[in-house]
């Protein structure tokens, strides 16, 4: 789903030269990390309250 959405956004003429990113909160934070791992091409990622354990390890 992220691949399709990001590619569609990047094809919009007035957004072609803009930076694109993902914002994840809670469990969606894990989804954005998974999308990056699978190769979604974005310029930045913002994580808010993503589930984790001690020392920054993600669940």
C-alpha cells in the first residue's frame, strides 16, 4: 500500500520536486519502518510513540 501511495504522490505535477516522507504513530510507526525495510523511497520518516523496549529496540 505504501508503495502505491508514495508513487502516486510523487507523480502529482506540483509535488514532483517536493520531499516526501512517512509519519508513524504507535503501531503505524512499525508499519512505516516495515515499509522502509521493503524499499519505499522517501526522503524522511517521523516516528511518534512507536512501541519499543529498552535501549531503542523495536518490538
